[in-house]
C-alpha cells in the first residue's frame, strides 16, 4: 500500500509499505472515509486509568478549545449542551 504524505513547504513524499498502522479518524471511519487522525481528544476519560478521552479525530472533526487542547465531536456536543459524558465504567 502506498500513501502520499504532505511535507512542510508544499512538497510531498510517496511512502509504500506493509499494513497501514497510522491512526484513522473515528468519525470519518463511520462515514466510510479513511482520513488519518492527527488529534486526540482532550475531553473526559472514557476508561479507567485514562486522563482524557483520547478518541482519534482529524482536524475537520475536532473542536479547538484552547492552545493544544481539542475535543472530538461527541465531547464537543456534550460540552455545548452542558451535559456530563458517561464513562464506559459507570
């Protein structure tokens, strides 16, 4: 499998290799797309021992809430409604 990777300055590289292990945006995956995830959600944790949500998302599906702080769509919706997100272990 080969992939085109954008480089700083406007160039690009073509990288070929075995199985793709790069994280994918979870919201795009639901829509049938294979967008690479460059952001991890900084919302409330969803599993024991975690400090943040850590859901993987692309820039289009993340909401910037501060410097180096982003929320996934689900955490952003909950924040807008003023609701608390239930964690998986509750």
